[in-house]
């Protein structure tokens, strides 16, 4: 047998050709060969690239929920706002994230997880850009809520996409 298993592939190909007139049995054998491809880790690089992409988005969403905690005083000074107003800057993100997460996760199941994940990334980035150019504390509160909406779309769908792309035996390593 060759190192890459090509002799096994050739042998199976001949066996499939011999079974071809048999109909359903030949289709079963062909499906099994096509699925495994002689390599148990086929699709491995793609799975891990998907995991890395999902982790980047999820990390940004989780990090953004608390990133302003360390900059309360500078935000108060920059916007000449009281503590109560700046608390809403912190809370608006988490509130939008919590309120919309379950609904957007369910929508991802119905409309497509990848589509909702990408939608969440776009909304999150738009909200981040708008928050960066906010000129009043109320704008910052609204733009942080937009970020929370984006995070609510990407977080549950990222987890679902990871589960979709990893077989049961590999999910523990991915999660």
C-alpha cells in the first residue's frame, strides 16, 4: 500500500465499478468512500479555520461587554456626563445583547446560521464605528446598543456553526 493510501483508493474504485450495475448497493459504497476519502481527518484545516473565525467574533462580543468598565472616568470627562449617564453606556450594550440573543439564535436556526453570523459581524462593526465617532453621550448609548444587537446575532450562531462543523468526537476540543 502506498503511503497516502492510493492503492486502497484504486482498489475501492475498482470495487465500485464492479458493483455499479447493482444500483443501491453501489451507491452506498460510493457514498461511504466519498465521505471518508480514505483520510479520517479530511476537512480538518477548514474546520479549524472556521473555529478561529468564530472565536474572533465571539471574543470581540464578550470583550466589548466589559471593555468600558476601565474607562468610566475618561468617558465622563470626554462627554461631560454624570455617572448615571455613563452607566447607561455600559448597560445599553449588555441589555441589547441579552434581549436579542435568544431570538437571533432561533432566527439563525430558521434563516441560516452563517447568514446571521455575518449579519451580526456587520452590525457589530457598524455600531463600533458609530460609537467611535459619537459626539454626545446619548449617541454613544444608542451606538453601543447597536453593537449589542450585532453581538446578539453573532454569539449564538458562532457556537451553532462550531457544532455544525465538528463531529461529536471533536467538539470537546473545539469548545
